[in-house]
């Protein structure tokens, strides 16, 4: 469990989601789903997939949901799920059909222990404060020893998300696919070994 201090003397805690967090996650999800945003709002990033309460409960019970919990409110969340969970979703299934042909640093995705990263969402009032890095580092420690590679997808029309994941987190573009006439980018990243999770990789307690 990690804490990061924000301006206005506010502390944000990075941890696995609890059952009582799910209703708030649903609220943040609805506020950032592409179908609920106008063109101007979409330029700051959006969610392409919307989950139900039952589906979020299932995700939380498997790979997990990481939350950034502020003082009295949820600042953001990051979902991570197994491939089997995602197969019923046509968009995710279209991406996973590419795994046989995608190589990430010498490892074919279809032959590796892969989990699906995302969706991830930061409450608009908390953006630009480094919370994505805290969520990502906490997830890395949760999946070490269980998976080899994390895979994400980003809509081509969502350049903000593509930029923060490639330039900000260092994810590697490894492929593309099209669904319902829209292009998507496939990103991959290595799960770090336990030895790599030293103090330097942990979200610091700091003012941002």
C-alpha cells in the first residue's frame, strides 16, 4: 500500500479495490465513457469500454482493480483482467485474434502469460498529478510472478491516451487492428521481476 501527497495537503492511497469502491468506479466510468462526452471532452481522453457492476466485481476478484483513493473520494482506477474474461467482448476478441502474429521482445503474445491492462481512468480534477504512474507501479507489484506481459489497446482517435502510455509509461506499440471501422493500437509492456521492484519503482510520498 503506497501513499502520495498532493497539493492542498491531500494524500492519495494506491491499493486494490474493495467492494465498497465499485459504485464509485461505476460513476467515474460513466463520466468518462466516450458515448457520454462531447468532442471537446474527448480530446482529454475517454473510455472505449463500459463494464457492469457484475463485470467489475469479477475483474476485482481475478487480476484486480487498482484504485487511487483520495481523502473522501476516488481519484482514479486501473483494471487488469485475464484474457479469458475478455473473450466475450467483440472489441477485445478482435484484438486477441492478433496475438499469434505479435512478437514483444522475442516473445509471441499467444505463447506468453498475458493479461489485459485497462481500462484506466483518472478523475478530471486529479489529472496531471502523476496518479497514472502510481496506479501502474502498484499493478506491476500485484502481477509479478503471475504474468509475463501486459497488453493494452488505445483507439487511434484517442491520442492523449496513446501519448501518456507510450511516452509516459514506456509501453511499446506492437500492432494494430480495426473494429467497426475504427483503428486501434496494441501496446505491450513487460511485467518486472520481483528483484526490479525496489524502492525506486514505488510511488513516492511527495507533493505534485
